[in-house]
């Protein structure tokens, strides 16, 4: 599946979608161009409040934590059901981190920033509790 198959949510007009070509992917959906470290795909169902919340939450998290190091594609499964089937997306919203490896999935409205970052392996899990300072 190539970038030509993806759809990007156009934020200028709510609910308007346009097919993006590989050449304009960086301008319309990316925040890092060819230097993007994270490639993320968010699968949503239409423009439901849950889908809109997931998009807004993810954009906020990416801008705060990944600042210019990510490429985001928002894919509506109603318009591109084959993409969802190919990725075995069973529920929406589903976020898939394709790069860097390993592939990771986060399901839900992405409102818990810490869980999203942990799920995407942006922040490592705390293995040792912080020592108490006396």
C-alpha cells in the first residue's frame, strides 16, 4: 500500500477529505518531511465525535512530544475499507506506528497522553521506581 491510497483529513473544512498524492504528503500530513522519525496512521470511522477527538488528541500529543519528527496519515475506514482490512483494523480509532520498528497499535480516543506515548514507545516504561530522597 502506498501513500497514494491514504486519505488526509483536511482541517480547513470539517469532514472534508481529499486524496493525497505521494508528492504532497509532506505538505498536507507531515510535520517532518523526509526527516520524519515516526510514521503514524490513525484509522477512524467518518467524522464522529470520537474520531474527531482522536485526531485532535493525537495532533496535540505529536506537536508537544515529537515536534517535527513525525508523519501522520488519517484514514477513514468508511472511504478506504481495504486499507483497514489490509492492516487488520478491527476497531476505531486505531493508531498504528509503522516506523520506527516495531509496529505498535493503540486503540481508543488517545486522550491519555502517557498511555499513548508508552504504547508508541516514545517514552520507555519506568522499570525502577525513583529512589526516595531523605
